[in-house]
C-alpha cells in the first residue's frame, strides 16, 4: 500500500485488490492518499484550491487520525502549496518537470 498503483507487480495488484475489499482504516488512508494525486493534475490555482478544500473535508470526516494530521498540515500550508501552480506558469516546463 506504500507504492503507487501503477508501480505494483501482478501479485501485488492482486493482494491490493483483496485488501481493498475490507473497510479498514488503512484502506481508507490508502484511498485518500490516491485521491490526493488528482490534485497535481490541476492547472488553475483556483480549482486546485477547491479540490484541496474538498479533499481536506473528506479526510477530516474519515476518522483516520494520521490522515487528519496530514489534512491539518495541508490546510495550514495551503497558500504555499497553491504557489506551486502559480510558479509553474512562470518558469519553462523543463525546469519543473521531474
């Protein structure tokens, strides 16, 4: 569950699918983490901020305490995180591709 879905081997994908059938806090944490990856696909800081706010609300309602700590940190650093979208437009693409 620590690796991204696209980096899993065949056996690992089968194990992950088995684990995802259960309503465990670890599964909820995994799914919330995977949902967060959508955030980096946004172009507009406005819509990225909207997504970030909705994601934080879902996390706070999830009853997964470690994820709640993450959501509080994200909320506290929201303006700095959204600066990434603003800065991305001011530098050539070669500089921000990893």
